């Protein structure tokens, strides 16, 4: 068993370890053995708490994929694994909250965004008749028959269902010398009366077309509130057809084309 000290308890006189036992590692520090073993209960409880914390930390490490040797290595971040685990969970919660807020904001912004409205397709230009204006006879306010071709060249306005006195007046003012303005009421036996300002105008005529011959010739339906305008040369050729003319400005530039060079 080795040498015994002078105190007869198997220890050497130099208070060192018995000869047959290894030396205690110096990093353990001083070891104190209390006389009462019950004094070790507190230390044992502390060890159990530490083991419990270690098991719990290892559980979260496995949950988040952290390996025990990933942190604290040379050149590493220097943070202990339980510190990383403690930070990662709040970061995940915060990331989810930020994503939810962004999705909510995007949804609100998208719902408030004005939806594009489809622009109405531009109406196709009216197809000009492929034949000259027929030789029609219209009726004036006295019931007299008036040959339509005798009034050419002319701007003919089909005005049934339209209060177009202003447009008739404007067309008469815009028409060049030698160009008639003929306002025609289709399907009527009486043309009505001209606006007072045009009552004595020799170049402006208000006629009725009982058989709706002109309307059938252009094959354009009447539209309430607008006139249908035809610009017809002296030979009866229709050079411009405006199905819905609400102002003389839509055909003003073409009036000059009715006058020969």
C-alpha cells in the first residue's frame, strides 16, 4: 500500500498523496472534503441543475441544427452555444412578424391601387358610299319639291331627332361661298323652320326627306343628339361621312375641299 506517514493513517509525512495513488490534476484546484457528507447536497443539486440546463440546451441545439463545436472555436464568433440558441428563436419570431406586416401592407396597397379601365376602342372610320348621291327630290316648308342635286356642292346634315340649330348656324358660317348647307329631316313630311338668324340665308336649306332616301343611301343609323354629316361635291361624290357630328369642327377642314381649284 506504500509508505505510511508518522500519523499512522497511510499518508506520508509531507501531506502528499499516498504512494500508490496518482497525483490530483492541478487544474482541479484545492479539494476540500467536508466532515459532514450532507454538506455535499447543495453542490449535488447545483450539478443536477447544470446537467438539466445542458440537456435542455442540447435539445434546442438539435432543434435549430447547432452543433456543440460550431461556436467558441478559434476564429469563431466567440459566443457560447446557448447564447446563439437564445438569440435565434427571437430572430425567427421577429422575421415572421416582419413578413406578415409586409404581406399585409402589400395587400392593402394592391387593393387601393386604381384598376386600369379599358379605353374604348376608337370607332372605325365610316365607309364612304361607292356610288354618287342619288338624284332625290326633297320637300321644303311650302311643300314644294326640291331636287337635291341642284343644291350641290353641299354639306348635308341629317338632323332628325336632333336639336341642331347651333350646328346648322355654325356650318352655314363656315361654308365657303358656293357651298350649300342642307339640313334634312328624314322620314318627315315637313322640315320645320330654319333658325331665325338663317331665315333669309340663300345658301342654307331646311328640307324633309319623307322616304329617308339619304339615310338609306349612307346606311348609318340616326343617333339622338347628333347629326350625320355628308360632304358632297358638285358631281355627287361623297368625300366625307361623319356618322355622329356634334360640332362643325369635326368636318370644318373638309368644307374647303368642296370648292374646285
